[in-house]
C-alpha cells in the first residue's frame, strides 16, 4: 500500500477518544448496582412474590445460594472491568476475546439450541427440529469463528433488542406499585378503570420511557445525583416500614387489611377471601414457613426464579469506561458485592417481617392470585383488584389515607432510582459498537456538555415504544416477559465463558492486566469464578427452557419464536455490517483485534 493509499484508508476506530466523560465515583457505581438489584421493584414482585409456586422450596436457602453464586458473577465481571475498563462492557470483552474455536463453539451452542427449540415451537417433528438445530449449529459456528461475530450478536441481543422489552416491564412495575395504589387510595374510580385497561398500561409505559430517557439525558454525573437521593429516601422509608411491621401483630394487620379493602374496594373479609381464592382457583397450598430450611428439589427450582431479580449486580458493567478508578479490581468488586449483599440482607429481613405480620399464607396467596390473573393463567379475578404491594399493605396499619399515599409516593423513589437502569447501560453497548464501526457512525455521537450518546438513546427508545404497544394490546405478549431475563443470562453466560478462557486464549492481554496476580491454588481467580458462573447460568437457562414451571421454552412456545427472532435479527445486522464495511475498506476483524480508546 502506498503512502497516499494509507492516508485515504479509514482509521480503525471512529475517532481517537470516545468523547464520554468519567462522571462517576466508586460510590456511584455501587449505587447503580444496588438499584439494579432492586429489592422493591424487581425483588418484591418478580422473585419474592413467586414462593407460592414452589411451596416445598426453602426461601432463605434459595436467597443465600443465589447470593453465593452471584458473588462469583461479580468476581468475573470485576476482573474483566480491570482488564478492559471500557464503555460497552460485555460487547467489548466478547468481541476481543471470543474468536476461533471458542467463538465457534459458543456460536454453535447458542444458534443450535435456538434452531432446535425454535423448530419445536413451530410444532415441527423431531427430525425437522434436529435438522434446524444442525443448521443453527453450522451458522453459529461460522459467525463465532470470525473475530467479533458472536460477541456482537450476544451483546446486541442482550443490551439492545431485549432491553426494548424491558420498557413495558418497567412500566408494568410503575403501574402496580405506584399508579394503581395511588389511584385506589384517592378513590378515583374512572382512573382505576383506565389504568386496569390496555390504554392505561400503554400510557404508563410511555411515561416510563420518558423518565428513563430523561435520566440518560442528564448525563452520568446528573443521574448519579438523582440516584443518591433516591437511595437515601428509599432506605429511610424502607426502614420505617420495617419498624412498623416489627411492632405490629398479625391480628392487627388482618383487621387493618379487611378495613382498608372494605373502604377502598367494597370487599368484606378480604384477608380470608384472598387465601380462599388462591386455594380454589390457583391450586395454592397453604402452610410452610420461610424458616423451613433445606436444599432439596424445591429449593433448586426457586433458584431460577431468584435470577429474575438477583442476576443484575453487574448491570453497570457497560458503564465502567466512565467510572473513575475502574482499573482497580478490588474497588469495582466491592461496589458490585455491596449492591448484591446489602440487597440480600434487606430481602431476608423483609421476608421474615412479612411472614410475621402479614402471615405467610396470606402473603403467598395474594401474590399467586395477582400473578396468575395478570398473566392470564386463570380467569377468576383476585379478591382485591390491585396487587398486594407490600409497602401499601404495611401502610394500612396506619389508618390515614394521607399517610398511606405519602408512603406510596416516597417508595416511588425506588422506581425513580431504578428507571435510569432501563436505558443507561444499553446506550453504551450501542455506542461501543458504533465506535467500532459495526453500527453507523452517527450512533456514536455524544453531546458536548454531558457526554450523552443521544443517537444511541434514540435507537433503544423507538423499539421500546413498539414493544410497549405490543405488550399492552397484543394478547399473550406480556407472557414473553421472562424472555427478557433469559437473553440477559445468555449474554452473561457468553461473557463468563470469555473470562474463563481469557488467561489461556488471550494470554498477553491477561498477563498485562492487574488481575493476573490473583490466583487460587495456582489457577487464575477469574477463570475459577468464570467457570462457576458459566456452569450455573447454563443450568439456569436449561431449566428456564425445559421446565414448564417458568413459562419459557416448553412452557410457552411463543417465547422461543421471539428468541429466534431477536437472535436472528442480531445475526443479520452483523452480516450486513461486515458486507457494508468491506465495501468501504474497513476491516472489522482488525478493529476487534485492538482495545478501543477511552
């Protein structure tokens, strides 16, 4: 190549610096982890509300085991952050580590499984399903062999396409935890009717998208200030509710709930009616206690349920290019572990207090009634028309509508502090892919003042609106909710696998990193943690797909069709990007062989 040709050849990366700013401290990273593993939003509904579905499982054992396994996830991700503290997280690590035989093997696994289960979802015979699985295996191996292929597919599906589905999930949480309780307490009958409808669900989802987008638009430093205040307010009101539950008896709550249900909904004897409703219509089995310890089959079945909530202490991994001191392994690890274990301790206290004051049978019955009806598993409405949101239930112990409304509003701080996690992490993955020239250059534009990748934000907002409409108006679409966690788990599976092989497959990169000195019995700590995490996430994904209890895979064929669509879409985007960039003289393989700029 002549000197003139070299001058005309495109540079590897879009520019010499990302344009992002290091707007977060170590505490801000901890706060983001803590709000991502959110006890009040995700925890109280998507995990702690499902105990009735596995009545022989040990609740406290499941919480403890989940925490231990997720500790290894934190070690894995903190190690990768220390190796490459860059915006994009999973995308950067997977595209730089996974290629050749490991990349092909991972691609074959993901696309082979998707092809096989996808064919079964379309009710094809076993032979056809095996052929589809073999075709998927071959395609996945080809995509994974090329440097950056399987990394882009897994990370874009996890942090871009599936994050759009999280928009209506966040909106649903806002509706059942804030909007409907406030409307009921205010006695607004027309409002109750509206927000119980599809129109109301869509309206709240749109409002959620505005909140989440506004949080991203504040920039890292601006959102960090909001998040700090939300944590302070949230912890104070949670402590007050815990105290209220501690000093109250089950009899006093029984009376308070019956009175509130009569006043608000005209339901008499609602406490016992809730238990009777669950027993008759949902097959609910009364009895048991959170203090029943054990590690039997029921407890293992609870673990995949816990992952719908406790899987995310590393949710800020894509943001560490904008965290000061991100190369310090211990500092990053402490932030993630803090977010995980502080939440788990609060969860244990919560479970024990609600069992004491609400009653274990009532708590589980109220949850199974609402979940089964909300997702269309039964047609009989619960005794009370809104979810038994625990802070709302606790507020009934104070016979004052004003105080009850104040409690719900203040607990809304947990949602506001959580809202930014909807888009913030995903915009960085989109930005990183555009910075690598996989996506169009305009997707990597950032604002001068706050360093916000506003075009990346637009790329996640638009599909978020579309999926929110489908969630609200298309019957059965809301049942795809759990796909949102499955795809994220597969993304984390790919990253954990990459961390496991890093010390041997990319030896130079590992040996130059600050984590090379961390070993256990002569083996790299990151490989040990990565292997344990890979095995656990692989088992969890298998359970989700193969056990009808979870409503994914064999429990819902539409979920498999949706998974096949999103992974197929990611593969198409990658293939088109390679073809387009080749015509432009841009070598994506060469880009993914280098570490991106900060």
